[in-house]
């Protein structure tokens, strides 16, 4: 600032006289503060650098109005006041300037004031500056954190790329492993097939050595049946690969092993059956069955294997099975030939009634057939077969030879009827079933067949004896004088308009015998045969009533004017009773039981 400008500044801003005292006090206080600061700086050994002239700044016409107003306010405050005089010791030494020793001019004052104003502004903006500094610090931290996040994201992107590459490589490795595993499986399967084929050829020696081992207990060895199955599998394999080297030779050798095994089974079974036949006990059927079942437990695995192979196309197996069954049935016949007749005789001695004897005989042979079927199943695993049927036919033949003569010799109609009813009770349960179907056990086929044959004989014999009874007891009946008198009394006592009490007192004997015969044959023969016999007996009865009976009644009342009427009434009433008697389900008439009468006639056989 030039001197001219300074003078203009002084003229524009004249300091009043009243403010000079205050300014002097401020100058003194500033000097004290400056002296203290200088002494303090001298003790530290440091010197303050000279400041520039503040007049170059504050003397500028560009000084703001705010600063000029502040100077005016400070000048007024420095003027003496009667209420409050400024004190030099109240000034803050920190706001003093160490370079100003005394404020003599306006420039010095402005310099000092600028210094004070800067310190005041600094104190006022300290909080804002501190917050701004804090924000700058946080901003730096955020910047650093953002840089770190960016670095982490870059690292993650790198890891993601590496992971994807590793995943792709892992997928390729997994696919390659799958291919290798598939190849390994095929190779393992191929190795197994090769080993299986090699085992087929390698098993010939051990199997041959095992089947040719000495001793009689080779069949009971636990490895016998597995060795037989291996030989058969090997034979099937070789027959399926006939183009292999030496296939014919190996097929022949394995076929010999199979034949040897089947022969061993047959020899062992026949030996056991001969032993059982030699030790048979005819006195106790239960002990015999226990002994045979014990042997069946040992032989059943072998015989079932033989039975299974006997159903296949193996000629030697079929023949071996037939030989074993023949030995078995021979063993059973040894016991049955003695046991069955002896038991039939014992049953016959226990009863006097023919029907009871036949009933117990049928029950006995039926039980024998069932037991034989069960024993056969325990040995061979099946309950039916041609051999079993032939064996049971032998048992039933013994029964038939005992029963048929008794039926042929029997002459009583009622006994024959009882025999027919007994045989009907043991007839096949369901005639519609075919052999082997449910409801008809296979082991009872022979029993039902023989029972049917015996029943036919009994029914034929019953029909023959019924016809003989009609000829002898109905057609051949001759009324005595007592019967004629009884008939006349019966006719005279009967009301012709009420036929309910016809049979209350007397009945023509042929009508009684007709009623009895119909009751006996009812349900014992076929329906057609029964109707034929009934019609024959009814015709004979009516013929006897119309001819012999009417003539006898007429002759007994000869000389009576009502003789013809009595004879006619006799015929009418007797015919009515005969028609009623011919009905099988009508056993009562007029409240009198007339179906219980029995006749025993001695007619020629």
C-alpha cells in the first residue's frame, strides 16, 4: 500500500479520541503477551520468522465490509465506558502477536486483529473441520475397502473360472471312469464266462473220481446231488457248444457220470427196500408205518431227484425210476399180502350183520389206500402215478375177492339193500370231477373204482332178488280161508265214501309186500331201475287183487246176494292202497304205519 492510499485509508477510517485509550490498553496487553511468548520461544531456542507487513493486505480497498464492521465494533469496544472498563489481564495471550511490541498505527492494529480473527475463525470451524477430517478419513477407508472388495471380486472371479475348469475336467474324468467301469464290467463278465467254461471241462475229473469212489454210502454224501447237477449242467453246456474241441468226448464222459449217479441211486434204494421188506411186521400197522417213514426221510432227496429226471427225456432215468418203483411196491406187497386178509378176517369176526362188516371193510381198505398214497408221496414226492394205481389195484383186488362172493350168496332183499346203501356212502364224492382234480385224492382212485364195481354187482343182485320177491311173494300169493274171512269183514266195516281208514284194520298181503319192497329199494338203485321194479311189483299186485283176491272173496261169500258187490268193493279199496304203496315217499296212510313190515321169504337163489 502506498503512502497516498494509506493517508486515504486513515481519512476514511478515523479513530475517535474516545477509542484511543482502549487501543492503548490493547497495545499494552499485546506487548505483555508478546514478551511472554518471546521469552518462551527463547527458552526453546527457536526464533519466530518476521511476518509480512499486514498493511499490504488490510490496506487493500478490497477489504470486505464484514471485516471493516468487525474493526469498528472492536474499536468501539476499546473505547472507555463508564460501565465496563477493559482490563489488560482479560485479554487472551494466545491471540496476541509476538512480533508486535506496541500498536501505534492502524496497520499494526489490523495485523493484530487479523491474527485474532483467524484464531477465532479457526476455533469456530474446529468442529466442522474435525467432522470433515473424520469424513475424509472414512472416505479413505471406504476407498481402501472398495479397492479390497474389487480385489476380492477379482479373486472370486478367478476362483469361479478355476472351478468351472475343474468341473469340466471332473466331468470328463467321470465320463472316462464310467467308460472304464463299463469296460471293466464286460471284462469281468467275460472272465466269469471263461472261468465257467473252463470249470465245465475242469470238473470232469473230480466228478468222475467222486462217483467211482468205493463203498455203498456214496449216495448219502452231501456232495452227491450237487455233483450230479454239475455233471448235468456240464453236459447241457457241451451239447449247446458242439463245435468246441473234443466236445463229443466230454459229452460222452459226462453222460457216463450221470448214468453212474442214477445207477448208484437205484442200487442204494433197492438195498434199503429189501431190508425193509425183510424186517416187515404184520402184527402192528403203526410200527410198520413208523419204520417205513423213517426210511423215507433218508431216501426222499434221492428219489425225488430221480423222479424229477424221470419226467424228462432221459431214457436211462425213466428206466431207473421204473426199477426203483418196482422194488418199492414189491416191498409194500410183502407186508400187505399178509396184513390185508388178516385184518379183513378180524373185522368179519367182530360183526354178525353183513352191512356192518361191509362198512368196516370199506373203511379199512380206504384207509390202506390213503396210507399207501401218503407213503408213496413221502418217498417220491407225488401222490399219484401208474405204479401207485397198479399197487392199490392189488389191495382192492383182495377186497373185491372177499366182498363179491358174499353179495352173490346173499338172498335177502333187505340185506342187499343195506349193502347197497353202505357202498353208496363210500362212492366217489363228486362224479363230475376228473381224476386228479380237487375233491378226489389220486391215491383213492383204485378204491373208488372197485367200490363202484362192487356197487354194480350189489344193485344187480338186489334187482334180481326184488324180481324174485315179486314173483314169489306177490304174484305167487294164495289167499287162505282166514284171510278171505278177514277181507270180507274188512270190506263190510269200511265206508265206501271215506277211504281214510282203509288200512286201519286189515290190508291185502300183496299190497303190504309191495309197500315193503318199495321202501327197501328206494334210493338203493338207479331211478330208472327203481321205477321199473316198482311198476312190475304194482302190476303184479293189481293182477293178484283183480284175479285171485276178488275170486277168493266172492267164493267165501257164495250164496250172499251182495257177493259181487263185496268183491268189487274189495278190488276198489285194494287197488287204491296198492297205488299208494307204489309211491316211495308215502309210508303212512290213514294214520297207520304200513311201511315197517318186513318179510323174510325163502325163495330159490
